[in-house]
C-alpha cells in the first residue's frame, strides 16, 4: 500500500514523489520505508508492492547502471527499461509465493541524453510484475503506482496539474522547486483525505541534466510548528527495514509498500 507519483516536464526535469507507509500481513501500518532512490545519473526510481522485492530490484538496477569506466555516462531510459525488464521478471520469479503475492511495480523518471530543442528529453517508465514490460511516457506528464492511484481524489490531484496546459507552461517559471511544491501539495491532500496504506510523509527526488535535488515533506520541525510531528526514521534498504519492523514487533516478510 503506497502512493508513488512521477512527473516529467517539457523543460528537462524529472521527479518522483513517494510516501513512507508500509502495510504488514496483519494489516497494521507504519511509516518505515524510503521508496524513492537514485539508480543512475539523471535517473531515479520508486517501488510499490513487496518491500523485499522492491528493494532487491532497485539495488539490482543501480548495480547494473554503475559504470566504473564511464562514471558520467547518461543512460537511455527506454533502452535500460527494455533490457532490464527480463532481469526484473527473473528476479521476481525467484521469490517465494508470499512475496510474489504482494506484487511489485517500479516507476522510473529520467533525463535522456538527447535534447528536444534547448531542453533534454525526459521520460517516465512504469514496470509491473510479473513481466515488467515497460510502459513509456515520453516528454511530459505523470504516472502513478501503488494503492493511492485507486482513490479518485488522489488520482484527480495528479491529473489536474499534468493535464492543464497552463500549468505545464508554468513549469519553466517554477524551476527546480516544482517537485517540492508538488510533494507538499500531495502531502496536504493525504492529510485532508486520509486512506489506509498512504502516509503524508513523503520523499521527493528530482533531477535535471546533471543536477540532483531531494527533500523530505513535510519539512516542518517542532521549532517551526509546535504541533508538527517529526519525520519518522525510515529504511533505505531491506536489512534496515527488518530491524525497524522487528523493533516494533512486526513481521517483515510479505510486507507491502
């Protein structure tokens, strides 16, 4: 259970926003996982579904994109997805039935090495178990994975931005802060319209050509707002997730993001 939203803009920006909520086998929930990570230069990915499989897949993708001989290489997102889909499907099939039953989806946002006029092309790619066949959205727009997209009020939130021509045009005026602004808006939507499995605590990761920004939302501290709730400790890998889950008395296996 989760909500992961990716966006790409006509001015060469790509980003993914993801919440931190995990649902365990007994239906209890906790904010324990960072689901959005860098996997390569100018490329970020997020996952939903099985926490164990999701972390394994993103680790595998990042390792395959690591180049010791060419550390500054910019990968072609479509080529990466098409080639890696076979590996992802094989990895998924190797897990036990309980983990596979939780399924897994991957969302990739990337800046491509080629330009569209003065700006680089951007690409969103969605891949889902069991085949992980890539669905590619070039140029600009949004994609979602996770249970959040099943709720009309959440789905319409994304559509009202990315399907509005005036908003798309204004991307160039908002600059690099656009992802953080959208993440705060998304967090506010979750606070005002809570549903099981989705948290208002968000990670946002954004990139342009050779630039990286990331933030946690909401970013308020007790000093800013005495009623603010501290951002939870979250795991950036499965081993840490197991520790955090165990400390809370949860069973990590088959947990869903």
